[in-house]
């Protein structure tokens, strides 16, 4: 088993001034690192025992989206074979990730080389180890939040591992693995704010979300339905979720709404901020792939079964226990169910 290098933690991340520098560096990485346009072969294929065509999921028929996936299989199909048949330096798994989500997928400027690391990155290494026999046979591509689905559909990446929530709308465009993390939307705001959670205290407040995120979809839906005050300003959307943290620190918005797991990491980065209220949704992160890459979906689900038994907890302890607590019970999904068995 590949053992990831464990780093004791970040040094010198304690103050708001330091955070401003770090956020500026992270934004610079995003602006300076163009999205590569090379295309991986995403051809579909079937293989192995019990592999059958997966029925497409329509958003209007979707129920329990976290279960709308294929049963595990270790067999290779055309998609996996195409990945394995890449030659030389190109024989790598091409994965869309984040590079500025603290403890999930980020570059620590305090570490030599500033290599990508975090909870999502550990999972990517495990997938590469299983498919290609080398945990480092990976081509990372920095993908903004609003580019995750286009990158998969266009064939720029084989998969996206980027704190991506499984939901019915997205299942119309991409296929997901079984869940590998459980979270929910929460509000992040300054400690001095009068905001107390996802409630009427958000009235007349400016809220930042990432474009194409489940957070924006929830705010928009609730405001239209009257569950959220019509005076809540949700017009500020950004390509990357970290940009919301910067907007909040600059006083351009009053709060951020995002996954609680990400919000907790951002609160750890800036001691002037805190989570306001409990999570008000239940969401699951999954690995996103092309809709017709059935063999890859099944293979990733097989990897996740093994990973939950050996690897998931160690990665949680390394990256997330400091912000989400030592007890991982609330974050670890229950044993998956696979509704798309045929």
C-alpha cells in the first residue's frame, strides 16, 4: 500500500495578514496555471463479471442520488484499457482537482516544491496505484468549480476528485462513484457578525458562493420559494470557492455559503471567522467521470470499498481531524448501495 508523506501541519498560518498573503498566492496559482487542453481517451467499455449497461439517470426520476451508481468491479474495460495504453510520459491518470482548498487539495507554500496534498489528493494517489500500479502516475489539472463538468464531458480529464457533491442535476451530465465523504451546507461569517446561521439573520446580507455550486443552487431555490428572505443578495459568484474567502476578508460580502467541510478548513485558516449554525443540507462527495465510462466507475467503486477499510481513516486523521474533530463518524458515509446494477 502506498503511504502518503505525512506532514505535521502548516506553520505560520495563524494571522489574518499571513492569510491574505496565502490567499493571494493561491489566487495567483489559479490565474497562472492554464487549463491544459489535452484530451484523454474516454471511450466506453464493459468488462468483467456482472458488468452490464447502466441505465441513464434522468434528473426528474432521480431519487437518493448518492446511490445512483454501478456495483463495484475490478475488471478492465475499454476506458481503463485506454488509460493503460497511454505510452511514455503520457501513461498517467488525468485528474481534475482543486489546488487551493486547504487540507483537501492545496499547495502549501511552506513545503519545498509546494506539491499538491490533502484528503482528495490522497484518494487520487490510491486510485492511480490501483489502476496503473504507481501512486504518482497522475497528471493533475487545476479545475475551477464551474469547469468540473465541462472538463469531464470534453475529455480533458478522466475524472474529477474535487469535493464534488453528487446530486440529481449533475447525474444528467456525468457519472459518479459511490460517496467517499458526507457533509452539508453551512454559513461562514466573521465572528463579530450578527448572522447566526441559515435563517432570517441573512436578510439584507451579501452572500458569496462558487458558480455552479450546490450552495448557489440551494440559495436560489430557497429564495424563490420564500424560504429565504428576498433581500438576501446572492449575486456574488466566483469561479473558485477560495475566492469567496478572499471577498469575505476584503469586506466585499458578509458571509460565504459552502460545504461545511470546506468552511471548517477556511475558518481554521482565518481566526476571525467561524461557522454560523448547523449544516442545513446533507450532501455526499463522489468521484465524477464520463457517463459512459462504466468500467471506470465500477473500478473506482471497488477501490473505494478497499479504501474505506484501509486508508480513509488515516487520511482523515492527517488532514481533517484538526478542523472537523477526531471522531469521523459524521463524515464517513455508510456502506454504499448501488442502484444502477443493470
